[in-house]
């Protein structure tokens, strides 16, 4: 099989490695030249129609993993036009497009999110995600969005992954971690290799999992309890004395948001950390047998 992966960040790089390890041919289209292993890399923008056509030649599916700065204005400027370009090309080629997706578009339903929930965003970032999901649903291409909770794993970006920022970076050094909201609330985490495995499976079974032309599915995700539970697990795994996570004061987060767009967006997403955020298993787990990786094995792959 041959696949196109657009973007090579924390999700695209893991997915590319998975596909190569499985013996597939992979073309990566990204905006900057970076070595991503044994694959053909094309440098440019998916808005370049000729370049996208070259990248699409002979592929069986497209994985659209492009992202941009954690800023609703940037998301709105960068993401919709590029998703549309990829969906148009995929529809013309008769191949499916698989997207990684977050829980943002579902708003406070994230407290206990079941597959099939209606879109109900409550933040600027969530509004962008909801518009993207709606556009996929209405497009003639076959589209599959695989929803994940907060990401962690060997390719996670430490500056943007809450699990890494709060736990996986400080705890192996014996340092205390910091957390937004209430770290004792149940909070699902998604191991990036579980997300990418689900995306690959969805692409290979696109007509089955998206018979109506569009599907929003949940990635297999780990029941790690709360972020504090995860902190305790990691502390024991790396052999350091457990230190309770320190909550970041709301006033400090608000002050930081006045000078940092990213911190402002994090403040808007605080509802995810002030209450439970549970991603329930969906059809990929319950009907297709894709289970999340054991937490211990996941830590072994991440803490190297």
C-alpha cells in the first residue's frame, strides 16, 4: 500500500514510522525539509495544487496531520483552506482522508464523551474544530476523524503536551510538576502510537467504518485515572519520591494570557481541567478490537 502523510509533527512522524515499519510506501508532504526516515519527502504547501497532485500519485489514502500554532486565529487562517485542498484532491482520486481530531469541538460534553456526540463548542479553538468537522461531513470525499484526548508518547511535543509538561518532563528529574485546574479529576490520556494505529486501521477499512462517507471515531485511549494518578504512576516507574502536582493559580494563567496567545487559549480550555474529561471507547475498540497499549509498556517506549 502507498500513503500520503501531510505534516510530520508529533502525530505525522509517529504515523510515518508505523507505516514504514509495516512495509508500506510513504510520501510525506510538509512545509520544511526534515529527515523523517526511509520515506520520500516533498517540501511545500498543500495549497500548491501541482505539488499536491505529485504527492497524491498512486496513494491509497491520505493522512492529514498538518497543524499550526496554538491560536484560534491561526487555526482559522491556516487549517480550513488546507483541509479543503486535500479533501478535493482525495475526492478526485477516490481515496479516503483520515484526520486526527481533538475533543474541543464537543465542548463540555468532554466530561463524559461518547462517540456520536453532537458538536457543541464553548471556546474559540473549539469553534474552529467544529467548523472543520462540519466541512468534512459535508464534503464529497470519504473522511474519517479519529478523536483523541490529551496526547503523550515518544513523539509528543514536550512544550504542548500537558502530560509531558506536568509529569513526564519534571518527574524523572525529581522535580515537582505543575498542573492547570484540578489534577485529581479523571482525565483520559491518549498514547500517540494508539492514535496512529487507529488512523491506519481506519484508512484500510474506510468503507467499513465510514459507510456513509464520513465518520467521527474515538481512538483507543488509556484509563490512567487523573493527572495526579498518572503523576504517581510515573514517579514510581522512574524511582523518585512522589510529589503532588502544584496547581497553577487562575490569576497567574490569566496574567500570562494577556501576553501569550497560547496561554490565553489554554485559559479558554480550562473547562477540560476543572472537571472530569473522559473519552469513552468507540467502535474501533468495542467492535474492531483496537485496545489501548498498557500504560507500563507505553512508559517504557516514552521514557528512554
